[in-house]
């Protein structure tokens, strides 16, 4: 400032007074001031030069802001509504036992709800969904990981194109896999409505799924509807299938693992990959047949041969380490008919439940996002540390032939998963090598080119440490089976079309 | 809260998906403060710090207004302690009563004046005479610093990575008019140690030898010798809570919370903190003294607590994001507190330190 040689605004504590005195600001006013007084000290050439800095200090004192407006963190739903009065959706992520009250407040305020919280009692879920239905609102969740509404990603999700496929899904990673595969085909989503993992249980009865189908049915932008879930109970399944068959739009039903059947407008997809392919067929008006791999049989066989050529005889089993629960389930759906029983902490059948999820047994697929692993830790899509340790553990096991991984990109996931895990993969391969074994690591990346993590960079870095990358989770599982069986499942895969 | 209308291409709207009539017929309900015929303004408290709740227990006149800022009205209570009635963005803290005063309104515009009487009635606080401000505390949530974090702490080497990430963030994005300029000099983080004392501001230059001395005494367990260094730091620097105090608060809060969560020598940390807080007495402002005495017990503002928690339990990027938020608190307070927190981590993770947990 013109004419001002030095200036200080300080509380008049003994130390600050000493600093001021040393700087030449002396006098009885400084001496008399106590610690709770504010000293404004300005050295100026003349009285006139003082005006501007004094005015500035006064302005600063009267408008002192400690944080910028856009960083306000409302403390209650009521104050949040005050900050953003045109909001129409509340995203709730608080401990499950408190979730009902907040979700109910949101519904009473006329807001749709995305309920990320898990461990919400089933009866609370039923009550919330009924309350929402009565108000013409939607409760996505509880335990809802992903929704994409009007291109806005809620929870974990990928940057996918806008388009004409609408999804209603009880599974977050199900939405992610199908939407990224569609994006890879140049297609996009109108909306993806997450329902929460329990929506299709007999107790909840598919309230949000039914509502989701109805909304997509009414939505002009949606031309094809995809339903994704693990197989529901028989009553709910019948109800949903009935609603689907009554739809005016083509509906692809993917109750994972349940076979192909149905009328022309309602097809059943066994895997997530099938669901994406079938939806794509409806959009493009040409239905294509299923192929086990995107590339030719000879190329796949030769790659599998080179992966298994240096394996020792003891290496027989596949070990899937998953961050996505539905991806883990889909792999079991793919693997079981090829290699027989697959043990898991989230098995297809109760008798295949693994006793101790921290130690693999024979062929195993472990959902590392299940509660036993994530209590007190971030989800494995974010925090790779448990999977890294487990990868090394599997590498030490002389029976491990292939480690199967999912690498999920998108909002909410780890910011650079390849960098996070590549050194561990290299170490795991080295560890196996020290035991005269070759460890095959097969992965699929669930992501799009527009995801913040840079899909190509991720793929390049993983490939640089010898990871075989497949274009979908289902193909990764099939390839793992081909490698672990030394090509023996080839006949099942290539002998006839699935 | 998300306004989904505002995103995307603007053509497709969630309202179309989730029924048109919802938006038209069910506007979000607001819970505005009830109008009062006696008060010029009625505020609703959303949270009240544990210490504040204890201090305003009495009935009738409980204290007087000490100072007024746009974001806070500080009240000195009869026994000499303080509470602050604050706007929401200041955040919950041990002595804070957080209200719903809209951000565009300043506490200084409510008609409250210095030395106005503060009365406690059932369920509310009344400030001033005829044109009083009422603060309804009936529905306020009780805030207490979460001392034991529910998430498991990460390994020592992972915590060190978090410390380095936060130090780098504070060095590049902090406000260094106070003591924040010392971060690259004092915290090992991979930051180039190019900043020479000559490039430091006068407060940092003065503080540097004293902070170094304080740290080495804590490291060596010379608790009774801490007084001189503390007295040469308390009340030093810019800010309504001077920089030196913010740094000391961050140091004490982090020492306490780390010892609690990593099973360190909590008793020794208590003694260190008691010595620091008592040595700072009469050397600084009333408000600072209050914060220092709370920090000595590991009680701190929610933003600072969250940063310490993230540094102990989360991934580097989360810790970094939390630090970015803290660095925006006040003019220099956030940065100065982060300096103290980093020093607390440095001492705690030092194998040879008397307060070490490694």
C-alpha cells in the first residue's frame, strides 16, 4: 500500500507486544493493551496514507470468513435443505441403526433417498420402502453401492455414456460391469437404479425393483431395461418376472446363473456379460450369439498354453480374490460348470461355503468386500492392502495355479489401483518362481476410458508386470479355467456354443 | 444432499424419472426457527460441545459477551471459562455451540454487544436485553471428541506415508504468514529443504529455535523443562488465536489421540500436555487458553480430530483431503494447527522419543 512501510494486526499477548516493540511500535497504548485486545499497528508516511489500511482492516474484521461457502457441511437434513432448497435427493451414509430416522426425514421432506448405509434392519427397510412408495418416491438401498441418475453417479460408479439402456440392479458391481461393457460398445445408460442387496429378498419383496421397472417403463429415454440380481426367492422372482413380461419394452433379466428362457421381449442372461450383450442387441436391433471370448479360439488357447507351460504339477487351483461381491458370484457361475465345485465365503450353494475365508481351499473365490474383511477397514475397492497380503499368501501356496482379480475403476474406487498392486503382483510371481513355479495372474478391469484413473494407463501398468487382462470378469474366469486345467476345459468352452 | 437437476445435459431430469408431481407437490419442508415476539433473532443450536454443555448448566445469568465476530460470539462465563456460539461452518468443538445462523448473516449483525448479559433459561440461552438473541439448545446434539477411533489404525509405515502426504499438502497449500512456513524445515516428508531461515517470516524465525528445543525436550522426556520454550511460543504470531497457540494445540491434541489409539504412554503424554497448557497460562488470549486446556485433554474441533483420525486410519489421499479442508480454517489457524499435528505425529512415531509409540 502506498505510503505504508510496515503493518501488523496482532493480539496483544506479551510475545506479540515484544515483536511490535522490536519493530519500532512503542508507546503507552501498546503497553496498556492486554492479551484479549487487538493491536492494529501501521507505520505510514503520513495521516492520509493510514486511511486505506485502516479501512481494509475494519472490512476484514467485519467480514472474517473461516471457510468458503461452498464448503459448508450441513449438520442436519433441515439445514442441508436450507443450503440447497432445490435438492431432490438425499444420499445417506451413516451407521445402519440410525439410518431409518434420517431416511424417513428425507422422505418426509419430499426427497428421494440413496441409502448407502449397510446393516439396516430388514423391518426398517420394509417400512422405508413402503413409506417411499406411498409418496411416489424411491429408496435406493439400504446397502446400495451404485446408482446413476441422469448421468450423475451416486456411490461407486463409472463415467459412462448417456444412452437408452436402463438398469435396475440389486448389485453395485453388477451395474458397473454391465454399464462399462455397454460403454465399450459405444452404448450408454438412461439411468441405473440401485435397489440394495436385500430388495429381492422374500421379506422386502422387491418394492424398489418393481418401482424401478415402472419408472424406466415410463421414461422416454429408456428403450431397453436390464434387471440384475443374484437369484431371488421364488415368490419375488415370479413377481418380478411377471412385471418384466408385462413391460412394453424389451427386458433382459439377469438373475445370475439362472438359464435362458422366456418370451421374445424378455430374455434371461446367465452372466453380466450376457446381459450387456443382449441389451446391446436390442438397442442395435440385431441379436448376436454368445462367444466365450472376444478373441479367436486359437489366440486364447495359445495364450493359455504359454501361461501354463511353466507351471509345476502341484499347481491346480484357481484363487479368485474379489473386491466386488457380484463379480465373485459371477465367477463361480462361470467356473462351476467348467471345473466343478468352487468354494467361497459367498457360495452358489451352502455346501460350498468355505470354513475359513482367510485360507483358500481347492478352487476358491473370495469376496473380500464381505463383512468379515471390511469391519474397521475401507472397502477393498479403495484399500488394496488386504488383497495384496492375500495375493502373496496365495503365491506361497504350491497348489495355486491362477490368481483371479477384479480391478474396479470409477468414482469412489482407489485412485491408482495398478500402481497400488503392481509391485505386489511382481513379488508374488517372484515368490512362486523361487519355488520353481509359475504363477498366472488374470484380471479384468471394470472401467471406461473416461474414468478418472485412466483405463489405458491402468491396463498398461498391469500388463507390464505380467497380468493377463481380459475384457470382462466372465472371460477372465473362463481364461483362468483354461489355464488351470491346462486346456482341458477347452472342449466345454469351444466345443459348442453356450 | 444432491441436486441431480443441476448435472448432466440439463435435458433429462430425475424429476421426469421419479415423477413430475413430486417436485411440484412436495417441496422440501424447512424447519425454520420459530418466530419470537421477544427476541430479535432466534437461533437453533444443532450441536453443543461437551465442555460447553457442562458449563452452561446453571439458570439465570451465566456470563457476559466477551467478543463478537462474524462467525462467533464468545461468552465468558461466571467462573472465568468460555463458550463460543458459532455459525455452522466453524464446526463442532468442545466449547462450541453450533447454530443454524445462515452463512450470509454475520453474528456481528444480530444486535449483540460486548458485555451483554447472557442468561440461561430452560432449553435456551438468551443474549442481551430488549433486542435479545435466543439460542434454542433443546435439540442440539452433544459433541464430544471421539478419542478411540472405530477404524483400526494402519501400520506405522503406512501412517508415516500419511504424515508425509499431509506435510507436502500443508507445505504447498497452507497459509504461511504464521508458523506454517516451518513445516518443510521440521517435518521429514520428502519436501526439498530449500527454505532457509532467512526466507522465513519474522514469527517463524523467532519460533524455529524454540520449537526445536521444545521437541527435543519432549523427545528426551524432560517434561519439567518445557515451560520456557512454551512461554516463548504461546501468544506468538498473527490470528485471534495466535499461531504459536494453534501449533501447541495441534501438538497436544495429536499426542493425546495418537497415544490413545496406538497404545502409547498416555500418562506421560498427559503430563507433557498438562505442562504445556499450564505454562501457556497468562501468556495468551482467554480464547486461546481455553483451546489449549481442551487440547491438552485430547479435546479438539471436529475438523482437526478428523484429520488426526484420517492420518491414523485412512489412505494418504483421504488424509490429504482432510488436511486440505483444515488448511482453510481461519487465516493461518488451520495451517498452524496442522504444523502442530505433524509435530505430534513426528514425536509419536520416533522410536527414541519418550512419547513414542513405534
